[in-house]
């Protein structure tokens, strides 16, 4: 059997030390989705793979795919994401996006457009667009990948398009005033959050400009997102706890 080399662009979303010198890395690519690769010698100080074996590495990778674990041979960086790495809040939000990608995808099952979405949203954070806003947009778009896309354009029960809506986590979207009784636990969202959710869901990433929102509005949307993932996908996001801790130190 001839094992062929493959070249693909990707982002490292997880790493695990293996043995004294090696790392097992999880690379997210457009063509293959998520793949596990052995990076031999990556923990040695002068290894050519040491930079490529860090979470958030984005580059062109040369590897051999295996039935289980493949092997990473070379990697060339495309985006250093320097501003993300230098800022603890940006790093926290990037970690949240990477955690979602890892936990909501399966090995070698590509999802069209997801790699580009992850890369382009990370680039926006690196260029200075509000990290909390971008991470929330990414998290809402990822709900479709997870198969739990919420209805935020109309009432999920009767289809009515006018609010004021409440948000039903168990019902999967907005409920209008007539149907609000369907879910006694529905979350009462602010008018700002109700207007932003459809925008976040539908906006193409290349149309996102400078957005600045009140801190409370973003925290409200983040809370809704983490409750939604917890109840509908059964995942508790570790990175969200870190972000919540950080925001306690904000002075504005
Ligand atoms: Zn209704």
C-alpha cells in the first residue's frame, strides 16, 4: 500500500502531549474536517513542528492521513494571530470558538464552509473587531452545525413575525406573546438582544464591520448561548467560565 502525502490548510484546535517528545494534534480543515495527527518530536526545543503544535496555529500542513491517527510532517504558518495571543480577553474568546469547533464536530466529517468561518472570524478578532461580538456570532452560526439551529425570525410555535418575543431554550427559539405560555421557563430577552439574534445568525462574515454593543447586551447573549448549548447539546463550555471570570475585572 502506498501512503500518499496530503497538503491542506487548517487550524490546530487541540493538542495532547504524547511520550517524552511528541504531541498529538487535532487539525481542523475544510476538506477533511477534524483530523488527529502525530507530531513526532514536536516537544523538542528545536523541532520544526513546535510552533505548529500549538492551539490556534493556522497554516498549510503536510501530513499523511491514517485510518486512525495520521502523521504531521511539515507546517507553514499563514496567520500568527499575534493580537489574539497578546490579549487575554481575545485569547479567551478564541478559545471558546475553538472549544465549540472541537466539541461539535466529529473526526473526518467535513462541514462545508466551517473552516473558512472559523478562520475568518478569528482574523476579525485579530484585526480588532469586538471579540465578544464575534465569538457570539460564531457560536450562533455553530448551532446549525450542531443540528440545533434556533428559530429567531418568527415565533417557533405559530410563525408570527411580530414580538415582543421571549426565547424558549427547550422550544428552540422565539415565542410570541400569544404563545409565550407554551414554555414557562422561556428567557425574557432585551429588545436589543431580540434584534441582534437574527442578525448574528444570518450575517455573512465578510459583511461584519465595526460593531460595538453595550457590555450587558453581549453578556445577555452569551448567557443565552451557554444555556442553549447546555440544554440542547449537553455541553458546558469551559472557556465561557474563564470569560465570565475575566469580565468581573472590567471597570467600564
Ligand atoms: Zn406564536
